[in-house]
């Protein structure tokens, strides 16, 4: 049983606007070329190609981002970070040298939100500027974005003392 869990989803308005515009473009392409039978552009793609693009932009992309989330769970022996549906990372308590809640600058420090970072400095974040910085025994650093930094820090610190 986890001692702490948190699930975060994208909350940025601009993010949803981009997804909605791409989905509308996909549906518009489908309606124009397949339903109305009027090819799009000077050099239109085939109907099969238009259907595939429309399905990807109008259905698959929105579905993917409805499923997209950051899940953080602290267990008595490990911390699990899951950026669904992309990746899952398990960090054993024995690999963690320390944890500290902190404010960070997503764009400047990591290049934005998502699975980010360079070399030994990684971040798993969804939104906002609050997180818990893990320092691993090998010197690497992992920042976990959270809406509850003090609670996550306390949960991780508690498993280090066992």
C-alpha cells in the first residue's frame, strides 16, 4: 500500500487550446474531403491519407491527452513515478540520499513540462513550479513536480528513515 499518492493532469489553457485546434483541423479535413468530396489544397492527399490524418488529429491525439497524467506514489521501500502512458520509473529508497521540497523554474531549469532534463538532472512534471528534488546516492538529481510539495517531501523522508 502506498503511503502517498498524487495524480496530476495537464492544466494549462494553452495546452488544451492547441489540442482542440488540431482536433478541429482534423475533423475539418475529414468533413471537407471525405464527406463533402472537395479535395483540400492544390495538391490534396488521397482520401485514405486524409482519413488517417483526420483520425490521428481528431481522435487519437485528444484521446492520448485525456489519458496523459503524472502519477506519483510513495511506498515503504520505493518511489514510483509514472508519466502515463509513456514511462514508469521506480526509485528504491536505498537509492535516495535526500529529498527537499522546492520551487523551480520549469522552462529555465528543464526546458518545460513533461519528462525533461539533461544528463544527471531530470524532471517529471505536469504543471506549476512546485516539486520535490531527490538527490540519489549516485549524485543524480530527479525533480518530481507536485501540487503538494510538503506532503510529498514528508512521505519520501519517512521511507528514508526506515
